[in-house]
C-alpha cells in the first residue's frame, strides 16, 4: 500500500476499545449516579488515580505468575526507559496513592473510584480491552464487620437497581498465608496424582499458582476438581472464626449466599474472605462484582502492615445487564422534555433568551433550542426527531403578545397558547411524575 493510500485509509478504534455513543451515555450516567449517591450514603470518599503506573506496582501486587501480568498487561517503555503499564485493575493504584500521600498513617480509610482499566484479552460482549470499573476499598479495619458492610453495600446497589433477584452471592475464605502454603502442598500432591486429567494451562500453573487450577472452567476437569481437597478444611483458627462471624452477620441481615470452596480469585494478594456476585441473566454464568480481603498488600508494597478489604464491579457488564432485563427507567434515558422552536429567523434571539429563562426557572428541565434555521416544516420535523415530549413554538405573533405555543409531540392533544409568565407552572404540571 502506497503512502498516499495509507494516508487516505480510515482510522478506526483499536479492537476491544469502544466508543461510548450519545445514545448509550445516559445509561452509564444513570448507573454511575446510583453508585455515587450510594457511596456518599455509606461515608466512602472518592479517589482518582492515574491510568498509567510503574510496571513494578502490578508485578509486585497482582503476582508475576498471574494471567494478567503474564499475558494481558499493556506495558511499554517511555522515553526515559522506564517500564510503564496501563492499569489493569484499580486496587494496586489505590494502595499506592494512599501510601504515597500518608492516608494510611494511624487512620482508617473508606475509598471508592471509577474509571478505565486495560487488559489485552479476547474481546467479547460485556468484556473489552479498555473496560471500566467501580472499585471500593477500606483500610485499617480487620474485623468481619467491614467485610459484611462491603457485601451489604453491594447488595443494596442490586436492590436499588432492581437486580437482586438476578444475582447470586458466592463466598469463600482463603485463610492465612501460612494455611494456604500448607494447603498448597496438599493440593499439589493431589493434582500430581491426576496429571493425565490436567489441561496444558493447569499443568503450567501446577508449579507456580496451583490454587488457580481450582478456578478452571474446563468441563473435562470438573469431576476431578470437585473431589480436590477443600481449602475450608485447612483454615487456621483465626480465619475460621473470622469467616464464621461474617456468615453470621450476613445471615442476620437476610443476605443469601452460596459457599463455593473453589472460589479463589485470580489475584495473588487475596487472603481470608473472597466473594463474587454472579448472574446467569446474560447467558452463561458471569461475574458482575468480585472482591475480598487483602491484608498483606500494603506491606508487600513497602508500607506498614494494614488490614484491607475491597471489591470491583464492571460497568460494561452491569449496564448490559440492566438493558437486557429492561431495568433502566425511562427518565434515565436522557430524552428531552422540550424543544424550543423559533418559527422564523426573526424570533431566534427571543427563543434563545426564553430557553435560557426556563432552564433557570426549572433546573431539572431538559430543553434543546432549535438552531440552524430552515423552513417551518423542516423545523417541525427536527422537533419531532429530537424525541422531546413537547415543542415550544415562538413566532412573531407570540412575540408581540408575550405568549408561546405548547405543541404535544407524543400525545394526541390540542396545542396550547400560554402567556410566557405561566410557562413555568404549565411545564411543571405537564412534566410532573417523571423521575429527575
């Protein structure tokens, strides 16, 4: 291909990194607004971190033998020769920022964040190479009560979104690092007795991260994995007491859950409590929210020993779930209330000022002004295509009389001519009942 042909070739988005179009944005804004309001109610403060970090941060936190670090990270050398990585998850960045700015010094923190993450995975519906997460983290609290609060917070979000009957909570404990080390030896011995049943990926993990084999989705290994030794049978006493107390709190709160001994999570830093919220409403079982306790991560990254627990949820998958189940309120779809239409060029300036006045008087009003001129017929067509419920027409007669005409675009009703001084009350009445 010649240079001139290359310069004319259309440039498209990178595979797996998608545009969010105007028709989709209101659904995201609705979900993000629900999350933001919930975090405020629970007393969690927002933190925002860069999307690029030193590669060492993720190698030390996630683990060098995890799929994320081995296969999926977007890593590059900058002009100074430093190895940098687009963040594949948010917890490590949150811990780094909290340590760097002294947020963990003799104090507790409840934090949340949202934003893009990057992993070089095979793109599929609801899973992309640039994806977006909401994350919640708590530091300095070691009891099961904060674990329970995390789960109750997420459960409240599902209820308020209408998703509770479509998700299942799965729960497990990974115990202490010492208990996991002893269990690992037992597990490796079991797998070595069944080497002929392990797939290639599991054999690779046998020497580096054997607990991840338990999370395999290979159906040919299902029976063998079901009979594998259970980590729950190897828990240390403190971890067992912590987990039993957590379960008692969830029982008291009326939260249903399933104990899943094969739930191990894919990141090395987890210990004790791990949990996932899963759904089958999108076809095969999928995780929409996951997390757990990572008491050793702060020390692992150079800080003082600090108990910590958190979770993350994927926005793409949750928005898709809301759309699939038709749980997005009409008022959250960003549709216009009013299309302000000057009937000719002579009334454009007056219509502009009237639209501004109404937006000031009715802060929740979604109003768009017709711009660009055109015939009256073409202006009416644009008003209809805007999706607004009402059109507000302003011509020379209305301008002279101090009135405006309300035209109903979605209902078979007679249009109304009203004094401009009465528009605020009329619009308030007509639009009453919509969720703002």
